[in-house]
C-alpha cells in the first residue's frame, strides 16, 4: 500500500511539472498551478528516505522501539504531501469560485470533494499518530500534552478548511469523513463494539456558529466557535476518550483544551493568511 501510494504521488508530481500547457481559452488568466506540487515533491522525498530507512531498520535490527525516527519522518512526509495537495486544490478552487478559472460545474464539485477528503486526511494522520502515542504512554502528564496537541490539531485543520470551503456544513463533512474512517477501523476492522459516532456533532456546532453568525466579526466568531469546540473534546474524539482521555471532562483539563483549541485557530488563521499572500503574489506574476 505504501509503495503504491508513493508511485501515484511520483506520477502526479511528474505529470504536473511537465504540464505547462495553457488553460482553456475561456479562462482570463494563463495559470499553471505548481505551488502544491512543490510541497508534494518535498513530502515525497521525505517519504522515500524514511521508507528506505524503515526497511533497513526492519531487516537488520531485531528489537526496535514502538516509535522510530523513520516512523516520524513517514508521518511528516504524508502530512507534507497532503498539505501540498490542499494548497494546490485550494488555489484552484478559489479561482473557480471567483470565475478566474472557468470550468464545468462537475469539476468544481469534484475539487470540493477532494478538498474535504484532503483536510480530513490531514486531521486523521495527525490524530492517529497522537492516539497511537497515547496508547503506549503511561504518564498522565504526557497524555495531557497529547490531548492538548489533539485539541490544537482539530482547529488547526478546521479553521483554514472553513475559510477555503465557505459552504455551509463543510466542517461537518470533514468531521463526517474523519468519524466514518474511525468507525470502520474500530468496528469493522478491530471488532470494537458498535457505537454512535457523536464526534460529528461538535463539528456541526462549529459550522452552525460560523455559518449563521450575525453578532461577531468573522475572526472573533472563529475564536468563539473554536473555544466552544475545544470544550467538546470528549465528544469530538469519542470513543477514544472513554479509555484514553476520560479525565478530559475535569474543569482544569477542559480549560487547557479550550486554550489549545483557540491556539490552533489562531495558528490556522495565520497559516491561511500567509498562504493567501503567497498565492496572490504567484497569481499576479502569472497575470503579467
């Protein structure tokens, strides 16, 4: 599975860099989107190095720790590739929605679907790594730190996603993919007792506060929604919270998770702003 994924990314990156053809004549600018491919190429290089390192480790070292540097690099590589995909798709989706790139409606819908899957993939990869680390950690302090990182990660993904995908319930859709994958993994693959995937409710609440906000400015509403979202950590990551994070309902812990969620939102807004400025610079260069 890993090698097939790497092969697909290699083919996509090579195809993208070779495709310098002009866009359809209906488009008012001549634009070839390479921004995301550059990031994906970096992630690909990281994954190839980590994959080779991992294979050598498995063959020549009989006893290794549960988490190795090669494992960490593999996760970083996956996240970098996903980020590259999101940057590229976000640029094109924004241009499509503003009629800078004129394409068929089905292409806009397909780009929207891939963006939802991309944001969900980043969230899944990050949270999966933290949950795995929590399972092998026996320290309350380290688990608390991991819970805060999970709280930061959620809004770090959802806030930029909500800015890119301004459609109603877009955060709920991302959470739906996140929870569906978790449900299939736990119930179908690991034979866990079936449960109600209530985690989607916190994301829908996040959507509700932002989609129907009439009182606060956009950034203020984002911080308020993120704080409320952080207070629902137990719901967001249910059923993992039953065994791993049951203590997150305590007031002091919840306050730290709310803080983490707000921090994630602030970082997410900053990342979106930085990438927006960079993208506008690229577009102006192409438009000249």
